[in-house]
C-alpha cells in the first residue's frame, strides 16, 4: 500500500509551506509538537520537496521500525527509505554480527556518502538510538577505501584481490552474497554492499574489457556497465587487523580458560593476517582512534530529524548506563582486554557534533508548546468495526463540504 498521492494535500496548508521555506533557508526550528501518526507523512513530504537526504532518529527500536514502515507507505519512492539496523550483540559481548546486519549497515553508509545528488535525493534513513550509538567506520576511512573501476582501465588482479580482503570482502569460489568476491583466471566477481547484485569484471591482459551485473543463482549476465564502485564491505576494516593484534598481544598471551584460549588464538591469527572473520566487530573500538557516527555520513545539505527529543535523550542515557553495568560484569569475569575502549558514543559528543547541523524535532521539546502545523492534525475517531457509525460520519463530513479519504485494509468491502 502506498498513499503518497495524498501528500499534495499538505501543500495546501500555509503552515507546511512556511515550514518548508524555513528549512530551505537553513538552520534549526522549534519543536513541531506533531501527533505521532502525522509525523511519517510530514517526513515523506519534506523528503520529496526539499530533495535532500534526511536522517530520522527514534528513541526505541520498536518506534524506528514503525516509522520505517509508515514512511515507506507515504514516500513516493519507498526504495529511498532505508533502515539502519542495530547490532544484535550486547556491548562488550564477543559475539559475531549476522552478515545481513553488517551488510545492511554498510549499504546505508554507501548510499548516504554517495557523491551523486541523484543517489541521495529524497533519501530517508531511519535509525534507532541503539543503531546510532554504535561507533562506525570513519567517513575518511570509508572514502579512502572506495574505488571506481571503469571499462578500459588497467588493473592488477592480485593486488586488487588483496585490497578487497583488507576492505572486508570474503574470498569465495562462487559469489552469492554482498561482501564476497572471487578470482578465476582473468575474471573478478564482486558483490559491493550497496549494489543490487554481484558484478563480473573481465580482463584482457591487465585491462578491464567488460563489467556486467549478473544473477548469482544462474550466473547469467543481466546488465553491462561502464563502471562499478567498490566500497568497504564492513565497518572494522581487516587491513588494520595486524596493528590491533600487536596492541592486544599481552592479552592474547595471558592465560585464559581452554575454550576461550582456542577462540582467542584463532582471532589473533586472523587479525594478524588482516582478513575478515565472524566476531571481528568485537575489536572495532581498537580500529579507529576517533569514533564516527552515522550522522557524520549525512551530507552538509542533509537534514537531521528527531522523532522525540526527550525519548531520544532518555534512551541514550539508558544505553550508556547499561554499558557501564555490562563492562563491570565483563571485567569481573575477565572477558575484556585491559583498557578496552568504550564501545558506544557518548551523548555529549554526539550532540557536540551536531551543533552546526540543521535539526527538526517532530515531537515536543522540553516545553510542550506546539507549532502552527500542530493545529492542522487531530486524532480521528476509533470505530472498532462499527461500519455504520463510520459511514454516517463520512456522510456528515461530505454534506458539510469537507473532503474525506478512507484508507483501510477492507477497501473492497467499504466500496460495496
């Protein structure tokens, strides 16, 4: 279901047009104080009218999921609404992230950091505090690891394969999932996280002869391309692994229970080799000296949108408190290296990084004072299956000269 056609109604509201003009002029605005049900429609309308990417932040995972689904219903192009997923592991937990989670997070970073205005136009990224509080790959490191390959350019196969391993790509015999690559003779197959499918690069000598997207199930070519951009495949870049292994050498050498010692010995070997492996994310705080946030990827023209600032601050404080407790437990059980860096962004640091960025708060601020747009939305009646009462209300509204749009999962029954 998509109801984006109803967004034209918003343009008839002077309060909406004034808001749009204020945002186009730049700067932050007072909280809007909107009903929760009205917020997805407003976000979708602004995404289309402003044309700039937006980062929509919700306090809870459940609210982020609900906003994502609702914005998809309202957005004219649901494919431009992305969800930045939360890591499934607890803070300080030595547990691997599912490939799907790591890939989807990288796909969002790829889309937001795209230099193409067409790629980011109308883009809406929805993230919860749990997804946002997790430090990520710094933007500079992301850009240094991104390369565009073009038909006709020279390419060193062995060097390129080593580079991709250092960027988090897994070498396999057959490429089937994002974050994998294979090398056979003069052919390189690679599946960048943001691409809709894997790409085959064929060489004649050391020159790229063709680039084509193919179906991983049938291996048949689909579309020929002039170029393909290969980005990093995971947030902790394995090429930094040897340095991390060196820093953690005393901890790896220290005595551990047999089952833990075997796991850590394997991690040490893989870090030293600079290759990706399940569980690499546990060492992410060691990889970069300055932790980065998803908001760092939002272009200067982008808009940060907060669902509810009070809930955002409360959730952030709860996660920071949870992290303190989990650290105490991990240190008591001896499962953490000494001086393990904090694995979550501090609220004060995140706020400081947003000081010069345009901000729009959809709910209320510290004071529950609404905006001119607040008065344009009212909660509707709840009918609970009382079809007759609903039809009577519709008839009265129509007789009063009002416009009525009925959105229901029982549209056929209502039409009858």
